[in-house]
């Protein structure tokens, strides 16, 4: 039976690695996924594994004691983990469904980057996704147009023909599915 904690540990470690990777991707591409949802997804596999080890150790060392205050903690942890898992799964699933709200989030994020003239952020998105601008290759693209530098735009300068709206939306959808998968994976571990 010693192999069961090893399997739980390996799966938890895998889920942790995927959650960290997706958090880094969301941060790198400035996706409108809140760190308030991606960071708990990183913590969740760790807590799940600790909770599982605690429950296994507790069940071996203390056979069922009637109405002990220490017996309240394991179910309380399971309930809390279930609530957090359900909330996160719902949040991430909402990013996978096409909706005007998701498009609004993306447009608002891009506009904030554009207004702040955050060249590094917009360039990173454009370079990573091999695109220019948001809704067209000229829509709020980097390099920023100016009267002093009327040089070629992004499409001409880098030879790109597509806008970033499609690939960036796809990145949000993929991140939503992967984060959802991590949370559901933790939920399955919790139940098993």
C-alpha cells in the first residue's frame, strides 16, 4: 500500500508542474486570467497531497473514535478543498466558452497595454503569437506610430499577415482548459 502515496505524489507533482507552466504562460502573454485564480491552482495540488497524506496517516494510527474534535478536521479540509475546486473549475470553464465577456476582457487588456504604451508587453504578445495588432494588423500594433517615426508598421516590418485577436483568444481558451483540467484532476484525486 506504500505505492498509493507515491502515485498520489507523482500525479500531484505533475498537476503542480502544469499549473506552474500555465501561470507562467498566462503572465508572459498578459492573458486576462487573474493571478487570484492561477496561484490557488498552483497551491491546490500541494494541499491535496498533504490532505491525502494526513488522512491516510490518521486512518492508520487512529481507528474510528466516536465524536472526537480531531475527527472534525479531516472532513472540514475535504469540504473546503471541494468548495475551492468547484469555484476554480467554474472560473476556468468560463474562459473556454466563446462569449462577448471574454472578448471584452481581451480588448480591455489590450487597450490598457496600448494606453500605457507598454511596448514590451505588446511586442511579447505579437512575437510569441506571430501576429500584429489586436483586431487587424494596424489596430493598436507595436511599434507605436508617431509623427517623429513614420516608419513601417508591424506587418511590414516583421512580415506578419494576421492580427492577434484569434491567437490570443485561443491562448486564453487553452489556458482555461488546462487550468480546468488541473483543478478537475485534483478533484479526482480528492475523491479517490
